[in-house]
C-alpha cells in the first residue's frame, strides 16, 4: 500500500496541476487590478457617469465619442496633432542623440564606465522632479538657461517656446535610454563582419551603411516603439512645466484628458472616451512600428542589405 501512495500523490498533483496552482493567483491579481478596471472604464465611456451627482448613470451609446470627434473648436484633434508632433520631434532627437553617443562609447576610451554612469542619471530621476528642475532653468526672471544665453525668453509663457521647453526636457531625460538600446545593438554585431569588410577594402561609410546600421536597427526600433508609446501618453512633464490649460501648445492629449476629467462637475464619460481614443492611437502606432521591425529583422532583408 505504501508503494502505491507515491503514484496516487503523483496523479493527484500532476505537473499541469502544480503549474496551474502557481499561475492562478497571479492571473487573479491581473484580472482584479488590470482587466476589471479596463472593462469598467470602457463601460463608463458609454454613459454620462458623474461621481458628484447622486444619480444612476444613463447609457448614452456613442454620444461621448461623437462629441469628441465633432468638437466645435476641434480641440481634441488639435491635441492629437500636437501630441503627434511631440512624438516625431522628441523621439527623433532622442534616437539621433542616443545612437551618436552609443557610437562614441563603442569605441572605448579611458573612463568610459564613469561617463556612461553619469549619462544615465537623467532617466533615473522622477519625471515630476525633473519637470520642476527644468521649470527653474526655464524661468524668465532667474532661470539659469536665460542667464547662460544672456536672454529673457519666457519659456513657460510663450506659445512659441513652451512646446520646445517640453521637447528639451524630454530629450535630456530619455536620450540615455536610446543610448543603452543602441549600444546593446552595436555590441551584438559580430566583429567578423567588420574584418571581412576590411579585407574587401570597404570604407567606413560602407561599413556603417551595410553592417552597423541594418544590424543595430532592430534594437533601435524597439526603443523607438517604447519611447513613442510613452511620449504619446506624456503628461507629467508638460503638466509641471506649463499646467493643464486648454488651447496651449503643450495641451497634449493626456493634458486635455486631465483638464476635462478634473474640470469640476463634468461627466466622466467623455474623458474616459478620450482615454480610449488615446489607447487606440497608441496601439495603432505601436502596431505599425512593430510590423516594420518584423520586416527589418527578416533574413531576406538582411541578406539583401549585406
């Protein structure tokens, strides 16, 4: 009887049962803290729910979405265009700067480790703290930036400069992130390819164009996906630097969402619908870049380039 006991215990707790026993608590937490709030907010976007008014929410269908799309002042569309411009300018500059610094670090020099550690400091700071730091630098009266430039530019009040103030702060903070991913992509390139290119007497530009750039592109594009999605939802930096007033050059989608969601006695249905429009736009952007990433990583693509 004792000989059969291990067999019965094994049948009672199989590998699949043990696996499911470990997965179920994590899955329950995932549903409780992610899926359920997501579905609940999706339901709110189709109602006129207002937590201030003691009344049952009314199902309004697509009214919140049509009200956003057919906004009389087109503020929603302008906020999306501002956010798109921010993504293009910011992520583009971060990629160029990060890749250029990664090329410099890849060469190797004395004190490279310390220099790399110093460059990583900005991305370790809290965005709110970083925004407060740049708000001091951009101050028109006692800001250090105007003192260095010997000017009195109103960075946080000028319509022409407030947008670029957010760009400068974001590029300063997240260029090290693109530098890390670019450096990882560069270090993954086999040295034998460069040796073979030197044997074939290929110049620096040909080696960069046909070896360095295409082989480092997948890792760089992965960073572009992360930064594009994060920048598209940017809120804290713009909020700290310029506030959440509608109609400003820094009224991005997240800032407009905050302004309408916490604007007094307004219904939460329309801001929630705006949040889902932002989610759809972010997923569409990520899907486009990921498809291009899969195309770049194809063996045929590499064979054609190399």
